[in-house]
């Protein structure tokens, strides 16, 4: 008696109704294939952003939790949209959950009144690894500005994509990116401000 199904590249039989004898249901296998095709290629970007927003010890946990949530809610992902941006949104939510559990949010220094500086440090964002000085300065930025600057200048997302990730209006994103850049410039080159 032959069982109806499809042979996969690995030789396992994919069946459409239930799991029998260790076979993977067709729908689940197709979902896994799409997830591997669309989400997994962005793993390095998600890890890098997690590392820049936390530390070397917490970044793997944040990345793992991000991908666990992404898999759990993958059916809600709209195919044809920016999966990287969707993963960054999940990472932001995971990070915020960890942050709330760790300590209450506090406001940083008043960066509203800073003058517009010269941005000679922006070239450092183009390399894969951030300098120690830049990482330290980023660590001193208030989180809302750090997220905005990293998503704009390191991950190169558009303002609209950043707004989706952070869950705020585009105008707020533009303001946060600008203020974050000014604060970062002040931290990196205090003699010029």
C-alpha cells in the first residue's frame, strides 16, 4: 500500500494530513522552507543589531528569542514585504521586554538643545565592525535614539521601515535619527560642538 505524498530532497515523505511515522506535514514543511528562504538569511543582521543594542552575553539570547517569535508568528508575516524589517521589529519588541524586566526606563541627557555638528564620523558606519569608541558612544545614547541611528545608518532602513520597526510615526523617526546623530557627534567629537 502506497501512501499519498511528495518525496522531498531528503527522501522523507511529506503528507498533507497529520504526522504519521515521523513524516512532516506538507504545510509545515512548506512553511519551514519559506522561513528558511526569507528569514534565516537575515540572521547575521539581527545578531549584529542585538549586539549593538546590548552586550556580547545577551545578544545570542535576544537573537534566539527573536527567531523563536518570528517562527511562532510567521503566518502573520506578509509575503512580499521586507522580512528584515519585520525581524528588526520583533527584535525591538524582544529587547524592550528584556529591558523592562531588567530595569525601568530612564530619560537620558537633554539632547534637544544640541547644535548641528560636523559629521565626520559617519564613514565608520560603513564598515562591518564598529570602532570601540563608536560602540561606547552608542552605548551612552538614550535607547530611542540608539535604535533610530542604528536602524538608519547601520542597517540602512528607510524612515518608513524604521517607523514600522519602532511603532511610531515617520516624523518621530526623522526627529530621533537627527537628534541621535547630533548626540552621537557630541559624544564622539566634543571639541567641535
